């Protein structure tokens, strides 16, 4: 990796005995992965004397101190046949102090890693089932304090359960059966190259684009879950071509999508330079609604290879994994990725134009009504990323969540339509992407940027006061709603009593009814009230998040019954009555609401040209 910001860190790094040529050895025995246990043995070059070893704490792409330190167990150190005592740092719980004995040239470390059973969270959430293991190297290494991570070299070996297959961007030196030996790489490359493995497995060659081979590796809990993918694979190839047309240059030598299909591993996506760790529900390829809902998942993580990995906000360029990362520009890192991920997925045919419309409508409506925008800026959601990813669902729009994704995406939709409007259709955000994310390409690199760099790059594409534009939308309180992109694009946000297919799929996926714009509640299929919108009829009547609705208008609770009660109250004078259990009490709430169901969708404004159509049109000829 080329990493300009690390030069400064080298100057202050204390002397350490490890010569860059000395690779540490990491042996990972994953044969017990089906039991969610990984056995790790490390051999670290070392010189006699005090040494502090760190367990990675800040995991790139997770934007928080999410290293699973609590799951590192049975830690032991040895040198020259002698056991070496260790002591955890009193303040930094990710640091271990040891004294390497006289005469020793290396330090052996051994520990086990316990992979959790809960399906929530990110890479430190559930990653192993009896048939799948997603192996993230940050969970299996210790590294010496004081040396930049890209100066440290590790050679990894991995033993998988017999018969298991694998996919990874980490270069393999040799393999025999399920035993792999990888080429020595920097710690940065190692941690950036997870391994997907499993028994029900499919390797698909997606083809070579601009000289770089692309692969899709799929692991599932059952073969039938990966059976029918041919049509989708063709669209995935179109995504690779469309990304090439958008960015011009690829900053990798090969690319691997590592797709796990399971309801028993955490479902999320995590970006890397040359691969992505993509985890979707088991039914993805057997349920069209689930496939449509997640149509942008792989494209989002893929876009990160350019936006986030190659071009990276200065505050997210790291010297090691234990210094805090700064999230203030995540509305670019994640917001622009969210926008481009959906644009590219639609251009590639992975998502339909209707899905694109419905996605914009949903995000625009939810963001616009969020009362939290009156006290918390968009930038503050980015700065607070590490506490917001885990924030609860109750009063969510009052608190605000990781809004730098949806509001960030809408902000970049605004930028795109504004460039198109100002340049009379001559230029678009595509021109910015080609200029900002360009370069030599061919291999991973990091080119940091500041907000000033971003503003200058936009001004070079389209002269405009971008500094004020962002100041008003990123640093100010709710003054600019993210509707401008829609207006520019020739569309209007409207509310009707019909759910869009996208809205319905998002509800079905979470087994909820989401009614923030009508009654003002989000309810689970067991009656549990996930959220109540501030100022809504339900909130004014006293319904509380965390309570459980037992009866609706005197009938036992069901999601359908709740929708029916809201719909029929439009023609009735009687209020809606909800009986709910809250802690140890039961109460009936009377809600005077007769507005019916309300869901957002887009409606065309025929007086203006349709810019969405121009944005999502494929650029690559079939
Ligand atoms: Zn992302």
C-alpha cells in the first residue's frame, strides 16, 4: 500500500527490533469453526526486553472501536521454550505487556477466538455456522505497538475443516486439500483480505475487465439457497462494466465478492480494496422481494473500493488499528457510496427504475419528517457514527441514527441534479467521479482528501459555491430539506394510502408495520412497539416505544388488523383504540386520527425534464 499519511507516524515511532523483512507467522486452525471456535498461533519476530502487543480495535469500514476483544480467550506467550507472563494494560484493554526473555529472537503467542452466536452486529457478530465461516484476520492477530501497520509483514496459514472450499483476495502461495499457505503481505493487506469458506459453495468467474479478473464466491447453509443465480450473475457482470464506465480506472489487481447467504450469520456488508464481505438472508435467491430489497448491497460495497478505500477522508487514514478514526466526512464516504451503489445497481439492471424511485421516496420522506434534524446536524451523525450504529429503534427520528447514509445519498442526488441543471445537461456527477476517483489504478492505494479537496474537485467539474452548499446542508440545522434533488429532477414526493413494493419488502423483511406518517408507530408482528414518531397522533395519545399492543379496537392484535383499523377510521367518527401493555401496566389509548394510511412515493412533474431517467440510464451498450 502507498500511504502518504504514514510518513509522519514513522518519524515518531519508537525503535522496535522487528526488521521489515521479518514476517510474523499466523497459523489459524479453523477446523472447529462449525463449533464457533478458532485456534490461533502467532510467531512474532522480537528482541529481548519489554514489548507491548495490540489487538486490533478500530476496524476499517465499521467506523468504530468494534474489535471483539472480549472473545479472545486462553492467551499464552512463549519464547525459547519458556512461558512468558503477560499483563493487560489497565487503561487500554486491547494492549498486552510482556517482557521477551534474554536470547529470544521470536515470541510465540497462542489464543482461541470465540465467534458469537447472535446474528446481529458486524464482522465481530456471528460469522460461523456448521456450514459457513467468514474469517476476518483482525480477529486472529496481535501486532507490536509503535510500528505502522503497513510496515509489518505477516505470513498466514489456514486450516479449514476437511472438504470446505474458500474464496479470498489474499494471494495463495500453495494449498493442499483444506490447508492453505498464503504469501507474506503487510498487516494492512492481511486485515483487508477476509476469507469466506464453507461446505455449500460456488465459485463463479465474472470475467476480466480492464485487465483485472473478477470472482464471485458464494457460501450458504444449503445448496438450494445458491441454486438459481444465472440471470443475476449476468447483471452482476453488467455492474462491473458500468463501474468501469463511471470511474474509468480500477484500483485493484483482482476483485472478489465474498457472498454468505445465511440467517445465522450477521447480515451486513463490509468493504475492502480487492474484495467485499457481503452477507445476505438465506432466501435472497429464492425470494424475488428479498433480492430486490438488497439489490444495491454488493454494488454499495464494490463502490467503496474507489470511495472509502482508495479516496479516503484524511481522518479515516490510519497508521494502525488502535488509534481512533475520525468520521466527520462519512456523509461522503458512506453517503456518496449509498447513492452511487443504487445508481450503478439500477444501470446494471440489478434494481428496476421503480425501485430507484421508491428508494428515493422512502429516504426523502423519512429524513424530512425527522425531528432530530432540528437539533443534530448531518455532520454530527457522521462524527457520532461509532455510537449511532448501535443506537436503539425507540424515538429514532428524534435521536437520529446513521443518517449520513440516507441523507448523505440524497445530498449527492442534489449535487448530481444541480450539476446537470447548471451545465444544461452537459455534465453530471459522473464527470466528478471520473476525475476524483481516477489515477493510475491496477493495485490498491490510498489517496486521502479533505473537505477543501472535495469542494475544489466539484468546482473543477461545475463552477458553483459548493462550500456554502455543503455548509448549509451538512453543518446547519434542518434548514435545507433533501427535496431539492427531486424538484430539480422533475419529480414530487407525495403520500398515498398504498405502500410501494419497496416499502412493503422493507416491512416484510423486518416483520413489522411501519406507519410513521399516519398513526406514527412502527410495530412488530407480535405487537411490540419498536418506535413512536414524536408529535404523531400515537405519541400525543401516550403510546410508548417498548410497550406491546394487545388489542386494536377491541380485537386481538395483528399487523393486518392494525392497518385495517387505520384505514377504516377515515370514514368513521370513532377514534382508534389501542390497548397496550407497558412494563407492569395495561392501558387503552384513544387516538383521534382519521387521515388513513400514508406512504411516500414519487410523482412525475411533467413540466420539467426527467433527470432520474438520465441518471439511471445504462452507460454501457449491451
Ligand atoms: Zn458502506
